[in-house]
């Protein structure tokens, strides 16, 4: 089972995608780092407090889930290479889901 299917299955099982209203806007992340020496990027930003934040590397078909803290801050670590396409979104406890944002992983500085 791919991670995308797993995330969808979990979300459906929890009823998080059952929202009938429009999707919520997602603020852009504060930062998406270039890959580090181990091949991971850091995605940091703010979402509603205590929401579940997800980032998915479309190029590598891998993703990660993490939670925003009580202040709404989150930090996710995702395997990625420069040029990979990454989407991100969040879920609220009431089942609301944000729209998704899309980013391209930057190259490390020369």
C-alpha cells in the first residue's frame, strides 16, 4: 500500500474527509529548506492550533504527518531532493480540511 493510500484510508476512517463545506485556506509555510546531507527537507509554518498537518512528496510518493502545537506552529521533516514537488495541507478535529498548497524543493546554496 502506498503512503498516499494509507493517508487517505486513515483520513477516511477518522471521518476527516466527510466535511460538506468548502475547504479552508492554508497559509503558506514559513520555510521549506533545501535537502540536508541525509536527504531530508524541513517544512515549517503555522496552521490552526492542534491541527494535523501533512506534507506529501509527489515526486517520490512519500509523505509525513505531524501536529501543529497549541500555538499553531509545526515542523515536518520529509525525504526529498531538489526539484521535487511537495504538497501540504491540514485537517481539523471537526473534519474540516484545508486546500492544498504546492511547493518545489529548492536546491542547496552553491
